[in-house]
């Protein structure tokens, strides 16, 4: 049986001086020095060469690693965005609703003060002693029986209603 170029260059398993899988083998036998087979390709260069293991240039190894890691990072970023964006939007809607409710309650307190002084509610915002609200506001109904206010955020188009009972909601007042 003819030895392969690998076996003739580096010794065959079981021969003196070699051991399978890194196990300690017999002591090397003095003899002719082993040399590479003429015409054989060297798989790795000397230490410090621009080639890494397997004969690939280092930039090629870096490119392969980046190509393997980048899609994983993009998937992780997409998952984080898929979770974070709805949470952010929900928090923004809560903040807008809170600002609308604050404006509605401010006008409702002014309506209650007007009712205490005059015995009826007013539909005229000029008669109420209120600072200009942040949101777009309107008095939909105001009479001796009660009132209905509406506030709308100009940016998000969210709308809230408030009646004389103090109930804030997204359903129009009765």
C-alpha cells in the first residue's frame, strides 16, 4: 500500500513518533528528517503571516465572521424594535390622554363655578375664567341640566369627552 502525501510528509498513524488524537505516543525514532512532499500545498503559513488557519487571508476570515454575525444582530435589533415601538406609542397615547383629561377637568371646574354663580352652565368659553387650553376644546352642550365638553389633540387626533358627572371617556356625552 502506497502512503498518501500526508502520511509520507507527516507520518502515518501508529508509526513511531505519531499518536492518534493527541495521545502520548512512543518516543521518536532517530532517522531521516521528514520533509514536505515536493509540490504539496502548505495549508498554513508561519506564525505572524497574513494568512490564518486553513490558508485563508485574515481579511477573508473577518468578512466571513461579519457575514455570519451581522444577520443575527439585525434580527435581534428587529425584535427589539418590534417590542419597543408599540410600547413607546402606547406611552405617548397615555400622555396625550392625560393632557386632554387635564384640560377637560380645568374647563369643567370653571363650568361648575359659573353654575354656582349663575344657576346654569354656559356654552360661551369667554364667560369662563380659564387659561387657553393646550388641546383643541369645545363646549358641545351647556344648559341648566348639564354640559358636555370635547377635547381633541391636534397631533394625534385623539378625542376625549367629559360631562357634568366628571366622567372622561372616548364615547360622546349623552
